[in-house]
C-alpha cells in the first residue's frame, strides 16, 4: 500500500469516492459539482494538501487537509451555482435532501466560527473505499495529514463530522481527537499537535 500526493488526474476519483462514501449535502449536488470542488481544492496548493492511498493501481482513499478552513468553506459555497441551487431545491421538494439538514449546516458553520474563530487547519475530508475500510488505510492517511500540518506555523487543528457518522466519530476518538462541542447535528474535535 502506498500513500502518494494526489495528481490532477485523480481528482475525479476523489469526487466519485466522496459521493460513494459521504452522503452529505455536497454529495446531493452530483458528480460534476463535486469534481469542480476538488479541482478548486487541487488548484489551491497553498491552502490544501491532498494525499491518496493506492494498492496495485487501485485508488483506495484520500485525505484533504485545509490550512485555512474559512477559505475552503468559501470554495464550497462557490460551487453552489444557480444550477446547483435549483438541483438542491428540487431535491428538497422531492424529500431526497432534508431541508432541516441544510439549515443545521448553515447554523453549524456560524456557531463554529464563534467557538473556534477563524484561520484554523482542518481535515476537511477523509474517505476510504468501503471495501477496504477498517484495514488501517484511514490511519495511514491521517498520519500523512498530521505530518503535513506539523510543518506549518498554524497548528490549530480541528475536524468535524455529523453526530450520526459513527465510523468517523470512532475514528477520530481512536486517534486522539478530543471532542469539544456538539451543536446543530455536528460534532467538533480538536487535535493537539
Ligand atoms: C472514517 C474512515 C475514513 C476510516 O477509515 P478506515 O480505513 O476504516 O480507518 P482505520 O482502519 O484506519 O481505523 C479504523 C478505526 O476507525 C473506526 N471505525 C472505522 N469504521 C468503523 C465502523 N464501521 N464502525 C465503527 N467504527 C469504525 C474504529 O475506531 C476503527 O478502529 P478498530 O477497527 O480498531 O475498531 C472511513 O470509515 C470512511 O471513509 N468513512 C466514510 C467517509 C467519512 O465519513 N469520512 C469522515 C468525515 S469527512
């Protein structure tokens, strides 16, 4: 198994794996919008680092580290073009996406800024192909992410996930992240480097 820096040609693989493993609001806007998000992430190397896990030519997982999560949120909001807002509205009307979930997310981000302030590092996404989960790949990706963050001056590292994402909650707990708050369906963890 190898951990490598993500190359531009891997961006669509990241987007596909994101859609397969993370049923969040971003996933509901579809592959092309999520691919666009990862292209923006890839093209901002001063803010983001991306590492991938491979075995025998197969893409098994990836991690995205944001060195400034406020800017990452801005990129995320940018992909919500009129077309995507229409798609999302349609999904809300047809009950494919919960309106409450979207409202919760908006309030969560506002409260988050109040609690942890601005200018912090974050594991913005970590995904492992379901077939290969629980084999230590997430751990290897996390170790690579932590090594990368160690090099920075800004060492305030947080991560958040939904309260019902059991795998992620256990994962962060297991690897030393400390829960610092739960609000609007989100759980916030801090990691002391
Ligand atoms: C979270 C995730 C990246 C972990 O990857 P992984 O390769 O399975 O992680 P590891 O094998 O290194 O670590 C396993 C630990 O994570 C936790 N964990 C992983 N899958 C779990 C599951 N299905 N149920 C409970 N705990 C789980 C456990 O603490 C586990 O340790 P254990 O096997 O000793 O009990 C993976 O589950 C995933 O891709 N989830 C979907 C995407 C996601 O929710 N990402 C996080 C938010 S961005």
